[in-house]
């Protein structure tokens, strides 16, 4: 860098330092004299306007659980039937004998 900028090799550092100062001075909020509880309340208020999370209700959770159980019971019945018929695939591959 010294090869290209010579005596002005401090300029990139000065630009970054000035940018950091301006960001801190004009973008970051002033928090002097504010309690942590007030900061938390302010952050919660500002974030709650843009992000809204609604967790699953009790009815939704129960419906999902019921559907899951039905699906698992159906899968178990299908597997038992396939085992009885001798068509159940256990996931094994036959080893072909070499001639």
C-alpha cells in the first residue's frame, strides 16, 4: 500500500475512522441515563412492530398431534399387511452370487 499511496497511506484508515465516527454519532441511539429495563422495553416495542410471532394455539397443536398419530397408525398397518403378504421391503439389498 505504501508503494501506491506513498505518504498518504494513512488515508484509507482515516476514511474508515471518520465513517465509524459518523455512524456512531448519527445512527446509534443515545442511551446515557437510561435503565436496562427501559432499553429492553424500547427494543421490544420497536421490534414488535416489524416482527409478529404467533405460536401455535392449543387447538392447532392437538390437531397436528392427532394427524401425526393417524399417519403413524396407517403406516404401521400398511407395513404389517406387507409383512403378512411377504412383500415388505426391509431395505436390504440381495448380494448377487459371483459366477
